């Protein structure tokens, strides 16, 4: 299967640069798989396509405002996305982070970088190619996290354009590039399908008898990795840390036993469900990085899903790669945003 089979033209003028006033005012395309019929609706109409006894599975990861804009000693601009801390690399008072960087010119190992008006300063410790770097901050791990929450910017997708200097949208971007049910810090990008739910819409769904189960998958560096292979089978998939609680597993299993549908909100929730699904055999843990929040890092164990039997609580790393022809184990429906390949 060639990867260019998934290419399509997306006119730049069709990419909204700002969200609608209300989250649930986004447009909704409904595809009826059995017939191929399509409907054009608003997201607030989603309740019409769900029934009592169905369960929505949502991802409660919280996005860190880990994008920083600053200046080099030469005066040129530099922008980084902090990806994950490197434990104990710089000692208790000098946090070291893996990051993705871009700048005017070429970065040099050992140079000093200052971000967001001097709120954070660091030294470029190492370069690993492809924009991947290591940064040693003149601050402790706690101080870096505190500064991110104060001055960090939302790690918006590259097709959303914002100025590098004063950004009048910074505060609203941090609010809107986050689901209303985000609870567990650790992602460097949002599980975007969930951005369209409001508390009122969630309450409406609950009143209709539609359940909600919560899983966690911390969206990692791989979300920014382009597919460069000519054939799908040659693409090396990234790994991301996930957790499926006993409560969520029980709710999902009860839904299926009762004849309800399990509907994933986003491809991240889909990865959790299909990685944890019984009968797949153990999903081997990948070589991904720990989530970028020291406070939310899981224990150093990498369990995998059981090989058979009922759905059970599990946690670990998944590098599952779902492509056409895949046989879904737990999923009956999907709410997802449009994606470029």
C-alpha cells in the first residue's frame, strides 16, 4: 500500500485559523458506513447519532503549554517545543529537556537561549538532527514547569499560524487547545477530536443515557513526525504511554455485553482501546519517551495487555499502527477530526 494513496488537496483558505465562538459550533460530517450516505451537520447535533446504552471513550490527557519563543545571543529568533525531561541529567537545580527547535540560521552547541522575555534561559546541550535538541535550563524542574504554566504557549499544529512576538491569541489558544475534561498533564499536542465538546453537550449526552469512559494517552513527539516512507508498511510508528483503568474497562465491557456501541473520541482513544483489547496478544512496549510532566510520570513498569480473556486494566506503551484492513476489536464508531496524511 503506497502512502501517496492518502494524499488529497486541502486549500489553505479552508483551514480555520481561529475556533468558533462555541466549541460545539464546529461543522460535523456524518458518514453512515453501511450505506455511504453523508450528512453535513453541526457538532452540537451529535446526540442524534448516539443512543442510550452507547459509551463515549474520551482521552483525559492535558496539554502542557510547552512551546516557547525567544532569542539567541546573536539576536535571531528561536522557537522550541519541550518534549520531555531527562531525569537527573543536570542535577537538582538545572533541568535538562529534550526539545524540538527551529530558528533563524543554525544553532550551535553551547550557545545560550533566552525565552519569553527572559522568563526561562538555557544552554543548548546537544543536537541530534532533525531539529531534535537537548536543553539545560538555569532552573529546576519545578521552576521550568511553573514558568511554562505562566508564559508558555499552546503547541498548536503547524497549519495554525501565530506571530512569534506578542500574540493576542495566546490566552484563548491555551484555553481552547485543551479539552474541557483534560485532567492529567503529559501531552505535547491535544487529542483534537475532543475539543468540540462543551460541558452542556456532555450533560445532554448523559441525560440521554449515553455513558462516558475515560482513558489516558499522552500524545507524544510522533504526532509531529511526517510519514516519509513510500509504502505504509515501511513507516516506523511512534510509541505513546497509555492507561486503561479498571473502571473504564468495566464500563466498556458492560456496554458491549449489553449491545451498546463503544465510540472513541479521537484516534488517541482508539489507540488505547485497540492496544488493550483482548485476543490481540501482548502489544510490545515501544521505545517512546516518558510523558513530559515529572508529576504525572507512571511507575517504571511496562505492562502489556492480556493475551486473552476479559478486558482488564492495563498501562504501558503502544506503537500500534492502524491502517486500512485492520480488524477492530473494541471500536464501533469514531469521532475524529480531518487529518492530513
